């Protein structure tokens, strides 16, 4: 059974508050009861001492006699407090005995205290016990007092009333806290869930293909703001990918339609006898077929590189040597355009897939050769630090517009369609470069200025990465 986020947050906050208050109440009860018990035991000892001190005041040292009336009064007050007192002189003669004075009252007091304590604290197993205390005056023993009380401690009716009131207050606080936590939890849950629910609505719209929708709400919660930024970025990225997909469809259709139309026209003319099937015309058809094959090969290469199960055959390779081989592959084009190509820097070794890295360098050099005018300059510079080896391919060619530079590594992105068609490019070389470098755990960057030239930098980790 599913519940809304707001309901779950409200219930969670309420449960946490309830458990917190219940724990505090439980621990408070234990602590208060323990301290109160110690307090009662101390007070009980003080009360017995007070009784004996009061009794000592009723002895006349000169006449060596007791004031029986006051002894009776003290004994009766003690009885009402739950203490049964017996007073003896030095000859162990009874001065006053609570049980002899009023046995029925003593029995009633003992039964009342026993019933109350055994009902409220049955685990204590308390009982009445006696304690004999010497009665002294001016430092001399004048008699003894036998004080009986319910031990190890007992609570009066007022004490129980206090504890009941305390428990009532704690229960009231718990109920108030529960209601308060539900209200506060509901408010907090509403504030937290509102932007999340809005985000869910927007993500549903994005999943349905509406990539122009954005979340404009700003939250004071950092994590929610991060979520909003991420969703907006996702919508933006998907929108760009959708545009690239449409552009890809149009580009591929155009690239395939042009040679196929040319081949179809030529063959149709030769079939109908309009053209003679000369070697030159057949060669033209063959060139167009090769062009289609090149486009398909580029598509296959990109699919292979971007495959999730791409396996890299890593060995120790030298970037300087690979750069020399890449430049040698374009010797004819370089001579034809009279380009000045140089390789500088350190002869750096790294642990990588030689064929893949060669493909990266070839793609970068190929672009530099294509888009650099006659008598232009191409520089390849190799360097390294503690973590990376760095290869930079720069030229003084036609460059890339600044607003299009962030997209040059996107699949099938073409900054200038006519320029790519003229040079024969399929527009996916840099996408392959980025995929291969990323698979190695490296980075690729581009810097360019229109009509001034471009620089492409790849960084590959020096350490072995499995």
C-alpha cells in the first residue's frame, strides 16, 4: 500500500517526537522515583531522630521524671505519621506504648500503610520493622525508644498524590507533544513535499517529451535546490540530445541521399543509353559508394567505442611515436597544402590501448589538416606531470564559433554543415575522441577562436587503470 510523501514525513516526524517524549518521560520517571526513594529513606531516618529528640525534651534531669502527657502527644502525632513508638526508661520500664494506648488505631495505621504500599509497590515486598534508638539528653542516655515503621520506606497519601500529579503532568506533556508534533510535522512535510511533488510533475512532463519545461521554484533546502538544478539540467541535456538526434537524422539522410541520388542518376542515364558507361563515369559512381561506406564505417566505429562493454587492451605506449605515425598518414595532404607540421615536447610513455589512442591522435590531426588553410601551421605538443600525460594538437585554421564550442564533442554535431560536406567529414570524429579518452579515465578539452585556429588537448592518466 503506497502512501504520499507528505503522509510518510508527517507520520515519521510524529513517531520520532512521540518516541522522544516517551523516552524522556520513562527515563524521568525512573530517575525521579530513584531520587524520591532516596529522599524518603533519608526523611524517614530524620523523622525517627526528630521523634527521639522530642521525647528527650520531655525528661526532667533534676527530678528524673517524664512528662507523660507530652510523651503521649508526641507518640500520637508520630502514630498519625505512620510511626508506632514505644518509650522505655533506663530500667526498661514502659513510659508510653502506642499499642497499649490505642491498639485499634495502631492496627488501622499499619493495615492502611501496608495495603497502600503493597498495592502500589508489590515488588518491594515491604513490611513493618522496628528500630531501637537511645534517647539522650545533655550527652547522657535517659532511655530508649522502639520505633516501628513500614520499611525500607513508605509513602503517605500526600506522597502518592504528588506522584499521581507528576505522572498526570508527564502524560499531559506527552499528549501535547504528540499533537504538536503532528501539526508541526504536517507543516514541515507540506513545505518539504511541495517542491518534490512539483519536481515529480516536471519529470513526468520531461519523460513525455516536453523538454522545454523547467522548475522555477526556489527552495531554502540545499538538497532540494540541488535536485531542482539537476532536473533542470537533465531537461536541458535531453532537449539538446533531442535536437542533436533530429540533426543527426537530417545529416545522415542528407549524407546518404546525395551520393545515392548521384549514383542513381548516373546508372539510370547509362541504362537508358543517354550516357556511355565510361571508366570516368563508373569511377564517379565508385567514389560515391566509397563515400557511403566511409559514413557507415564512422557510424560503426562510434557505436563500438560508445559500447558499455568496450574492452581496452592496455600496454605501455609512447605518445611521441604515435604522433609521428599519425602525421605520416597525412603526408600527401600536408605536402599538397604545404602545411608546417611540428611535434614538440617530451617522449612520454603511458599505459593505454595503443589502437584507440592512435585513433584519437589521427582524428585530431585529420581535423587540423582539413580545416587549416594552405601554408598553415599545425603543432603537436606533448608534456606530462605526476598524474597525466598531455597531448595538444593546435592549428591556425578557420576555428570554431565560441557559442558552438561546448557542443563539438556531441555525437554528430556539425558546426558548419557545408564545410563538413566539402571536406568529406561525417561529423563524429570528435565524439569518438571523447569516448575513447573518457574510457581511459582521461579528459579532453577544446579551445578555439573563429578564423584564428583551434587547440584540442587530451589528458591520459599515467598509472595503470584496470
